[in-house]
């Protein structure tokens, strides 16, 4: 029994990519944008044992098959370290991500592993392949004659995260989606945001029945570990991501493409 569970956790589940389709009713969202489909991908960690460049091709294919309106990438494209993994350069990763297709574009932020490697190089690789990268920057998007904004925040590891000035760059009354790598920033995001989207936690990678998640890399424990969180009318969604870090294991937390359909409250 134990051997079977270990084999599943090390050999099967880390490669068992699923599509997590979630309908979210969020504040300040316009009727003109009801039904907007956002594919949220995070923590690709290409080079981890079950996620090589060939696997990334399949991730891109499956994402495109969902026909999202917008693709958002929440960071950690490379790995700083994982058992039995191989470090992969950002250039071929970005080349594969350039095949993502969405009429409203592909927008990214960087994560801690990207900066631990070479954040400037990762950003350049993504931008050279047509992917918009936001670091304390905003991007206006128009659909059906009305606009909304993507607010991309720098990762906390840079010590240059500028939350208030970046939020203030969005014109008053405009809907905004905040994209950030680590969800621990959520308590500092005010109620103007329709939703904050993040990754980083991997959902703990291991979630045991009756026990919970083994380890969550967050100062808040399991509070922001995964999924849809609502606190005081503010919304957060944390994807469990795709790859692995430190140990190449997943149990009860398969790699995912989060496909979010956004509607007004």
C-alpha cells in the first residue's frame, strides 16, 4: 500500500495535468465582460522531472484547446533547484510559451525562482517572444467597447514591490485584475481590485486526507494555499501550478491549468 502511494506521488500525479474550470462572480466587474475566460498558469518550473520542454508543449496545446480570452502567467518559469531536475534556460521556455493563443493577449509577472536565476534574462526572453511582462506596471485591455486593467506586481523577493502606486495607476472606477506571484500580498490589496490572481504555493504539493497540506510556502499557512478565497468582500484565486520544486512529488494536488470564467457579482 505504502509503495503504491509513493509511486503515485512521485511518478503519476506530478505529470497528471488537469483543467480546473472555475466560475467566479467578482466585484466591480462589468456586464460587458461577463463570461471572460482567463487561463491562469503558474510555477511551470520547466526542468523539474515531470516538466521538460516536451511537456511544456503539451501544456500549451491543452491551454489553447480551452480557447481562453486571456492568458495570465504568474511566474516561476524556471527552477532554482529540485531533486533529479535539470536547469533549463529561459529562452527555449519562452519560445514554447509564445505558442499560447488568446485574443486579448498573454501577460506575465516573474516569480522568486526567476529572480534567483536571472530575472532580467527571464523577462527579456519572454518579451522577445511577444509576451507582455509587468513589474509594478499596468496594462489596459479593451473588450466589447469597455476596458479593464491588469495590474502586475513585482515579486516580494525583489524588495521592490510597489503595491499602492501601481494600483493608483489604474483610473478611478476601472475594473482591475491584480496578477502577482506570491499570494501573501493579498491582505495589502484594497477592495478596488475585482480579484487577485497568484501561484507560488503549489497547493503544498501534498495534501493528505484528514491531515491537510504538508508544507505551504506562505506566512499565512493554509489560508492562501489554493483556490478561491474571499475576505471582507475581496477576492483571491491561487492556482496550484504545474511543476514542482525541492522534491518532485505531488499527492492530492495535481498540476493544473486554472480556467477562470469571470462574471459580475
